[in-house]
């Protein structure tokens, strides 16, 4: 089984999405593509899938972006485990 896309959604207390992050990597793609959307602001990152440091750094960015605070290593590792699905 291969995962080619995962959507992560930050919801407000009413359950409405406030921020989203879409992680994609289709077969043969050189990079993991991470698109973070907050209203009209769109940030796109290209992550090297064979570089653990690059993937861990992106995990930290995702954690901060979606959770809204600088998390602990275990919180960042939760996002790292998601990104691992897209590594070589």
C-alpha cells in the first residue's frame, strides 16, 4: 500500500477548519510537497524525502503551524511519523 496524499486540518471550537496542510508525493516525485493554507495565505514547501533532517524540520514546522505553539519532541515526532509515509 502506498499513501500519496494526506490532509491535516486544524479546526476551531465550532468544528470549522481554520488551517489546513496537504502532504503529497506521487510515485516518482523527487520531493514531498507540503501545502499549508490559512485563509488567503498559502505556503508551499518541497521536502527532500531521503533527508531525515529535512523531514524532521518540516515536522516541526507543521506542528507549530497547526498546533499554534512550539511543541515538545514527542509532539513533533507525531508529525514526523506522518511524513515518514512519504519518505524513500
